[in-house]
């Protein structure tokens, strides 16, 4: 892991610890320290990722409560030994899916995303995989992301 990667990982870890402290801390001076740690973690992330601090703070520092991974669904849809792919905004191809909505189950979210992205009505049969994107993606996220297939 190069120094850029390790600093980003440390920044994510500091953010997570600061958020837990902001959630569970009682002492006002500790709360101030946790906020400062959170701000420093955002500055590190912005500096190492060449992303404006305002955007980092929007993505990185708006969470409240104990930090947990974001969840996305993807659908593996087969027909005649072919798999359905949709084109993403960046031009790449992927299985249809997206971020889980707060008020939907994994199954409902998967059905919604397939309809939105591919215009297809589907039935969800089973979960076949759970991927931690930090282990299966070149893209860096300021928080953990799990994809359910």
C-alpha cells in the first residue's frame, strides 16, 4: 500500500472513531476534540484525493450515529446464457443496481433499481454474493460500501 492509500485509510479510520465519539461522548470538551479529529480527517482526505474540502465534508462529515457501511444492490439477470448489463454515467458497464433506499428492503430495492436502469420487471430469487468494495474496486469511498448481488 503506498503512502497515499495509507493516509486515506487512516483518515477514514479517524473519521469513524471521531463519529463514534461524537455519538457517544458526553463531555463537551471531548465532543470538541472529536469534532476537531473529524475535521482533520476530512482535511487529510481532501489533501490526498485532490477533492475540494467542501465536497469531502459533505460526503465525509454529515453522518450522525455510529458509522456503518453504505449498502447497494446489483442484479445478475441471465437470459439465453447472456447477462444483462447497463451503461453507467462514466461509460463503464455493470449489472443494474444502486444505493439502497432507507424505506426499501434489499429485495424491493433491487427490483426498483432494475426497473429504473434497465426497464425490466424482475423477481429476486436469492442473494448470491456480498462484496466489500474496498476489496473489489479501484474506486475509493470515504466510507465502507457493501454490494449485495
